[in-house]
């Protein structure tokens, strides 16, 4: 498959690109700073350089894609201002619609609810904390995911609580708080592997599973 990855040089996005390449996919990496592209990718990727507000570059990156992965996430820097990823995600979705792409995989936290999930004490707590203590980031991640959930795309939103830099386990627990036993932490390497696997896995189409170790 031809897969376009936004946030390709981020902590999770770069690992997801590596996983996609290992699985034999053709990858277009969208990056703001080409100097952050790992040397190990070599000429195995198509690089598109642009800001998340660059509609023309985003359109170029999405052209020809079979699936789009967004590893973008709000800054947790308390000094951060604005919500640029909301407008950026809308540009990505516009390009997806223009080019007829169906498959979209994105990231979020359980502050975003799966449309079929019943509220539990965990989901209420996980939603209360960022709304109270990290409102800017909460608003941004909701603004990024709500248009996706409302779309007719074959989307999957992967939710996780506490990503770590621990080594890859190779397995994760996935599911929903109202029906499954889930933890709080998960290695970024496992998030990346799960993300790459969703490109051609239909298990969670139009669902937002939580993953953990």
C-alpha cells in the first residue's frame, strides 16, 4: 500500500514509518524539518516538506495514497498557545476527500470517547483531568478527532494514556474500557507497530480502541 504519514519525524511517527517500511508498504513522510529524517530510511521514502498549515504540500503528500496515518498530537508544553493541529487536520481531511482516500488512522487519548463505548469511572476521570488541567491540549485533540469521527471515512483512532520509551513488547492489549481490561502505559514502539498494522487490518474500522501493555 501507499501510505502517507503526518508527524513522520515525531517520537511515535518515526517508529511507525519504520514499521510500515518493514511491512513492505510504500511511505510518503510529511515533515516540517527534513533534517530530522532518519538516515536509515535512505531513499525508501518519498519526502514532502511542509508545515501543517501548507495546504498545497499536504495535498501533494496525500495524492496517490491508499491510506493516511496521522501521528500528530498536541504539544503538552504549558507555554504553548493556539490549536494549529485543528486547522491542519481539516486540511488533511480535505486532501483525503479530494483524492478519494478511504483509510485513515489517527491518535488520541481516552479523553476522546469511542462512539459505541459506555462511560466508566476511568473514562470520566481521564476526560476530567485534561479538561481541568490541560484545556488547550484537550480542545486541540478533540478538534482534531471530532471531524474524523463524524466523517464517512474508514477511520481508526488509536487511543492511549501514557506512552513510554520502554522497549517494544511486541504485544498490546486493545479494546474498550466498558468491556475490556486495560492498563495505563504502553511503549511508543508498540503504539507504532499497532498503528502500522491498522493500515490493512479491518478489526477496528470506525472504532477508537484503547491500547496498553
